[in-house]
């Protein structure tokens, strides 16, 4: 029978030979990919469990497995996890609260405030949501800012490759909510020129339109998808 090896009193573990900052960065990457994986890591050993409780790990934690709007009470473990994410300023928390603020509560001011927090922390989808919410705000000055932001996103190569992904994710997230905001059902029109046309095909590119026309297209696609 194989004997279990116990660590000697003064023996150093392999983890102790790795800088804690490096281990924390690794766990942040794991958390950003899967909250379940980081939960399993906590069960592996005491050292990793302690490091996994670092605020940076919770700040990067992926929340894809958590619905935006829970229809039943969360278990204590999940609620504790989400509370810790909020305490450590996980940008996904601010992003989700912004969606609920605007599309469910019709609270533009709170939505923009929460999105601003998420954007400052590098949340890409928050920047797109800020654009869409600005366009649907019903306030002329804010709508103009939304059109300009849409143009800036289109011209930015890094963001451009993610525009469709951001729109698809937003549509999926809105599908998890009970939407009360009437703006989504009756979206505004921004482009007054004759070159505006709907529906756009799958081969459509934002570069084919003016900024206002691109804004129209994104809002119309989100509105029509959520209406189905």
C-alpha cells in the first residue's frame, strides 16, 4: 500500500517558491474565464484558497453563469460570491446594474453612472451599452453624444471587431430581463438622409453608413430582436 506523504514541519511547498503576485495574476486569469474553476481551485489547498480570496481575483471574476435577473432567491454561497464581486468593484456588476436601471427601471441617470464605472475599468461591452442607452435616452444632447460615440467606435479598429459581438451579447442579456422601457419597443430614428435602408444584411458593414445611419441600424436590430 502506498503511504501518504506528509510535509515536514519546515518543508517549503512548491507554491511558496512562486511569487504571490504571479500566482494572483494566474488566478485572476482563471477567474476571468470561469467562476466554477476558481471555486474548484479553492478546494485544492489552503495556500490557493487564501490567494483566491484576493480582491483582484473577485474583480476579474466571470459572471456568465449568473443570470442578470434572478427569478428565484440565490443560495447563500452564490449571493456571498456576488456581494464580494460588488465590494471589489467587478465591472460586470456595474454593467448589469446599468442594464437593469435603464431597461427595467427607466433610470437613465443611474444607468449612465454605473456604465461610467464599468467603462473606466475597461469593460468593452459597457462602452457599447453606453452608446445604445445614450441613443435611446430621449434627450437630444445625449442622443448626439451617442451618435458621436458610435462613430468613434466604428473608427476604432480594436472596438470595431467586437461591435457585432457586443450587440449579440446585449440582445442575449436583454432576453433575460422583463423590459419595461418603452424606448426599446419604439426606437427613435437618427438619420434623416435618403440613404438609410432596412433591414441590413449579414454582410452589412458599419463603414457603409454615416454615423447616424449606423446608430439607426444598431438600435433597430436590437429592438427588432428583443421584440421577437
